[in-house]
């Protein structure tokens, strides 16, 4: 068992991949709590796919792909905020418009790249085992920026997310913090590209947070549990991908999904099995009450 755990770590690419998986798992899980609580799952998926034009342009200009992805994600995030600012267009409508436009532009540009099937595969599906030392430092740096911003403005994000009336009473700049949340989400998506890819990053934003929500109702504990589950998903998924020779990003996401299903069934208070037991006890109590009344 010990050799099974330590043998993969003899390779430097596995060590870097493990660190990247843990960093991304924690980062996605923490900001993912806001995504779950504010019902922003669709925007996470939309922004993940909307980075394709930036990736394609960066590739055509022989620039940094992650920088291109970041610029595209920020443009989409600011565009969504701009169109929904006055309330004339609902947020889900603006997301759908920006998502479709950016994705179509990305497909158009990528179709002009004859070798895109090979060169951009790691952006679309992730390649955590190809993480370099520079990528690892970039992931850690951007991750620290996102987590530090969430920590500094924790109270403001909490009030805006749960009590908009109190936010208005306290005269908090709600629009500023909404744009800031979108920008942090864009940064998180770009950081996660190397690990899980465009197609799967939305799952890592939602699944650990949704799992933690089944266990606790308090945001701090939800973030802590979500971060632990995100890190575990990254580690276990990477081992699965190593020994079964499958895509690492998909293995990480499926591990997180398996944990969610287990908690959904077995959670002591909000799990499905616990709900069935409460329902059966309630039905038994209702049946016993008429019998007791008849005997009396």
C-alpha cells in the first residue's frame, strides 16, 4: 500500500501535478461556494468556454495562451456585468448571449489553425501531468491573489450574497463587488485550465461546494469542507489517472462527483437515506396515533 502511494511521486511531473491539483481543487472549491450559493453555475460554465477566442488569438500571435485566456475571460465577465447593470437584460440572458458569441468566435478562430487538434488539446481537456515549474508558480500566485481577495472582502461578499437590502442600507458598492466576483471567477477559471481544461472546470467550481452544502449551512465551514473535498478530489483523481492511464482532468471531476453522490445519499441530516428514514418514522407515528386513540 505504501509503495502504491509513493511510487508515482518518484517522478517530478507527478509531484508538480499533485501540487497543481491540490491548489486548483482548493481554489475552485472556495470560490465555488459563492457560485453555488448565488446560483452562478451557468456563468462559470459560460466563462470557461468563453476563453476560447483568447486562447486562439494568443496561439495565432504565438503569445502566452493563459494570458490570452485571462483577457478573454475578463472581457466576457465585464460584458456580462455591463449588459445587466441597468436591469434591462436579465443576467441569464446576458450570459447566454456572451457565451454563444464568444464560443462561436473561438470555434471560428480555432478552425483556422490546422494543427489545433494537437496544440490546443491541453487547453480543452487539461493536462495536469504537463504542468511545468513556471505553471505551478503562476497557479500558486494567482490562487493566492484570489483567496486573499476573498478573505479581505469576506464580509462584503457575505452581505451582498445573502442580504441585498442590508447591503443597500450599509451603502456597500454592490456593483463593484459584483464585478470583482466575476473577475475572481475569471482568474480561477484560467488557473484551472491546465489541470482540468475548459470542458470540466465548471464541475470543479460547483461539485465540491454543492457537496459541502449538504453537510453544513454556515459559509465558513462550507468553505473549509469544500476546500478539503476539492484537494482530496485532485489527489485521488491524479492517482486514478496514473494507474488506470486515463485523462487526469476527467478522473479528478469524476472523483468529486463520486464524493457528491456518496454525501447526497449518506449525509446525516440532509442525505437522501436520512430523509427516507425520517419519512418512515413520521408515517409510523401517524399510523400509531389512530391505533392508540382506538384502544383508549
